C-alpha cells in the first residue's frame, strides 16, 4: 500500500531526471550561439516536476493541469530539442536578449508552481461534475435556438469568415484580395457561445428520441465532428476551442461511454486538424505539406516559445516603455476587443503592434501572437511581468471547479471555455482573452443564469 502511494512521486522523480539529462545533452551543442542557454529550460521543468510531486494526485484530476502540461512539454522540452537538431527560427534568431527570455520562462514556472500549491492547498480531490441535465425543449430554449441561428445567418459579412476545413482557400483568396467585409465585433465575440448553444440544443433533441443510449451518443459525436469541420478564418485553434468543451460535455452526458467518446473524437478530430493544416499550407504554398507546423519556427510561434520571448524583450527595450506608458499599454490591450470599451484603446499603445513591428518591421501588422508574459512586460515592467500567468493559472482551476458545480450544460460549457482560455493564455493574445472573460462573465453567464431561473419557474 505504501508503494502505491510513492509510485506517482517515483514516476515524477524519473521524469525529472530525464529532463535533467535532456538539458545536459543540449548544453554546449546548440549551433545558434544566440540561444546557447536553452538547456536551462528542460532543467527548470525537471525541478518543476519534482516540486509538484506532493500535490500531483490532486492536480491530475483536473483537465486544466494536463492542458498546461502539454504546452510546457512543447515549450520547455520540444523547442529546445529542435534547437539541438539544427532547426532554425525565421525571426529573432540574432537576438542579444536570449538570457532574459530564458529567465522569464523559468520565473514563470516558479509562479505557476505557487499557483498550483495555492489551488490545491487543503483541497479534497473533487473533479466530478454534478449530473448535467439536457436542455428542456420548451418555448424559451427553442426560441433561443432559432434566434441564434437567425443572428448568424443574417450576418453575411461574418459568414465570409467561416469555411469548411477543406475549403480554407476560399477565405484566403478573399483576405488577400481585400474583399472581406467589415465584421461586427459583437457577432464575432458572441459566435462561439451561439454556436455551442445550437450544438447543445441538438444534443437535447437527440436525447429526446426513443433510441438506445449508444445510438444517441453516436449521433451526438457526429454533430460534434460536423461542428469541428467549420473553421473561423484559418485558425486551427478555433477548432480546438469549439470542440474540446463539447467533447467534455458528452463525457458527462454519457459517463458509461467515456472511453468510446475519447477514442472516436480523438481519431476523427485529429484527422480534421490534419485536413485543416493541409488546406492551410496548400492555400499558402500550393503544396500540401504540414511538416512546417512541427518546425521550430511554427511551434515557437503557436506555443509562445523562447524565441518569441526574446523578440518580445527586444521590442520592450526598443520602445523604452516608461512607468506612465505602462498604464496606456494596459488599457489599450485589455479593451481593444471589447465592444464599446474599445474606444479607449490606442494603436500607439498596443503590444501586438509593437511586437509584430519588431518581427516584420512594418507597423500595424498583427500576425504573431504575443506571449502573455511579454504583454506583462509592457503592463507591469520586468519586475512583475509574471502577474498574468500567475493569476490566469489560478483562474483556470477556479473556472474548472465552477464548471463541476453546475447542472446546466450551457453554464458548464461557458466555465470550461473560460478555464480553457486561461490555461492556453500563451496561445491567445491578451486582448482576445480579456474580451472572452468580459463577455462571458458580464453577459453570457448572468444571461443564462436568468434563463435557467425562467425555465425552473415554469
């Protein structure tokens, strides 16, 4: 019995030494002398693994923990190994600030570790949702279903941004030609929730049929996969964002079929992402090649690797951000995607513009995602850049716990979206994340709480 208790610690101990060994192998062997210190990253993750061993049993029951862990593996292990393999960065390869970038990432680990211990302190393992109820097929819910469909269908400018994963080239042509119409920011922000509500309503309709549970599940999985084939722009992350919470919902709707849900959705979801990647690269290069996605350059860009931290630090020093400037950067970044409040945003004080200007040398370019801690540099200085990652890590666990406390599938979805967004903050600009938090906490969650009360009163 004592051995079983020690086994997770033993496993983490072995993993830690594997990470130490990787760091030792990388040491002194990176061809790019500008990134000679990346061996510290796997070593730092090795110590991180050791220091979570006491709370690992509690952490592993949270899906948020695993989402953060996957990103850490890519950022602290895979990317440094790609440097060793001789892969090259397209941008930031000649930086002089790599030691600061590595230091920032190591300090991040310290504050994520503190956040983990705060969230798990004297906490019993409780990662099971209350029984989730399907939506009632009454007048209120049916009315919302058709209202959301009407809002989406009537916005032709937004529909231009939607395409099936195999037809991304159509959107790319419109974007390159400049024929895309101006899109309402309100519809853009509301779309993920409206889309999810429509899918959850269809789940509820399927549940009302007199069919076997396994048949209901297969029909529901089919709905999720069809939904996953619709991509916003060329963002493959939008597929993950739209699908993951729905898969989690199906697991709680059909708990006895958990393995089947995970197996079916993982296989087909992987194929959909692969198809989206092929379509995206084919549209850009006329050649179906997804190898580029696994390159050092692309992983660094998608997951906020050390290269983008170095670029971020370069841009921060270049722009000589003063204490007074920090306030304006904070306001501009936080409000830029929030309807009405966006009027307080100023293009001269946006980290995404400064960051991309450092990369491309062309102002107003907004192609690359700014790591959240780079935004922290601009907002809180080099001494407090870790504030965002610390707060967002705590919020991610709190939102997941809130998801498990509700019986409403829509509220469950909203809390999972918030938890997922906070946990993937390295892959989302701070402006998009702040808009997601604002619109869900201030608008959608209160709105659907009111809808639930109206439904229960009937």
